[in-house]
C-alpha cells in the first residue's frame, strides 16, 4: 500500500465493482458484491466521488486522501480479519494522514480487525491513535508494547521526552543514525537501547519462545478451521472465463476513455494513409507500376503490423505494476490477462487498421490505370511495324 496503483480512467465505483468481480464472483451473487461495494463507499466517505475518475499524473481525479481510502476499501472487499498497511500516510498532509489513520483505528476498534501499519514521523494526534507500538532500529527491536507506556520506558534509561515535543519525533531522533562513521555516540546509544530491550524482554519472559519439535507441522482444530476459511476465500475468486471477461471489460473502459491516445492514434492513421496515398498515386499497369504496387502493398502490410503493436508497446509498461500486484495476490493468471488484452486489442486494432488498409488499397487501386494509346500513337505503331517488316534484314 506504500504506492497506490489504479487505472486513471476508471471511476471509483467502477474500480471497486471490477475488483469485487475478480475477488468475490466465484461464491457471491451480483447483488451481494454490489451491496458490499456500496457499503464500503459509505464507510470510507467515497460516496460523493464514486462517479469521479480516479485520475493520475496526466489526468485530474480524486485527492490523495481519497486514493488511500480507496486502496483500503479495495483490500476490505473480502472482509479480511487481518490488514497490513505499509506507510498508509505517505505523501499526505497532516489532516489527510489523520483521516486515514482514523479509518484504520475504526476498523480495529469497532469491527474487531487486526491492523498492522508502518508509519514514519506521525503527528502527535496520529501517534495517540495507535494502541500498540514497535520501534525498530537497524532491523532490531527497540521497544514493543503499549503506545502510552513508551514515554515512561525511555525515561527509565535517561531519555525523557520534552513536555511540548511530539514523542514520535523525539524517538526518531534517538534511534535514527544518519552516518555511522561520524556519529559514534548515536551508534553507541542505539546499541545500548537494543541491549536494554533484550534484557527487559527476558525479564518479562517475552524474548524466548519454547517450541516442541514434535508440534511442528501438527494442526489444531483452529488451524484446520483457518485453513478451510482460506480455501473458501480462494474459491471465491472468479473463474478463468470470469477473469477474462472482467479484464476485457476493464481494458475497454480504460482505453475508450483515454481521449489523448485515441486522438493520437486517429491522427497517426489519417496522416499515414494520406502520405502513402500521395506517394503511390497514379500507378501505371506496366513493369514499373507493378514494381511500385509491390512496394505499396509491402508498406501497407508492414504498417498494419507496427501500427497495431504501437498502442500495446506504449500502454503495457504503464500497466505492468498493476498487473504484477494483482497477479501476486492471485486475482488472475498471466494467461487470463494476456487473453483479455488481446481480446479487446484485436477487435479495436482490427477495426482501425482495416479502415486504414482498405482506404490505402482503394487509393492505390483507383489510381492505377492501363495506358491507352491514342489514334496517332496507333498509326505510329502501325508505321513502325510496316517499316520493320519491309526492311527486315535477310
């Protein structure tokens, strides 16, 4: 969730509906997953912007806070009991960051979910929203426990947070080392805090867990129940044909609303058709004309191939980050994505290239003609034949 990835030309509600079809259509009816989408729109305050395009770096859309809430709503479609949020407030101002964390806290307190979030430099108000806290330095634990007790814990080692200072900022100053070569005091301070936590954890019997090797691999009834839930969750995903239909629908909506790409492709097709038509205009049906017609036909075929491939070359690299993420969580297979991509692209490109190709062939064909000799040329040819027959060498 550190980076929010969406298709810019989809609306908020369309995005959630398509995600619900991929994640839930295997076990839930259309009415059920549409109801889930409407519920999440209300809970995350996205109802007012549900018909607004998500937007991106080239297209205006929803705000940064709404994008974060949309990312949360997307992951909550299947009602998970545990939610991991990687820097959910990155790129947001303090007000929007607080709004997002309040949504996470509501999920934990009022809906009974376990929410694990990583966050950097939270404001004092955001810091107060967390129940438990774990501070890390160089991959090691400095503190783990209740957030309200962390100030007293650091004070026992001589690190008292000033009264009017944000505790999160104070702790970051103490455990973050910018340059280990020049800040030996900081290195020693962090090392001491690591050792202090190890000692503290051992005293509370939290640092060591004894595991019986015979218990490894065994399953309790709770584990089995959890496994069945996971299987049911996986079975709720769309079938292969369902994946292809959803992805093809998404491709159609996304590309048809990309006005810039449509204009560029239309202008490219028009200009190419005119240029080739002018170059190969008025071909004659003689040896030179046949040679020129072969060149025209070769160019038409080549242009169809490259003209059809250029939109994919331009769009696929921009789409791949979303494909990687959705593939990693098992929403669809590579084969389904490839089939859906070609299902729409083939129809769209075939229509455009067919119009261009037929127009070019029409241009060249109508301009081809057989040279018809005039009456004077006929007489000249007849005289030449007569002279050749009369003066034919023996």
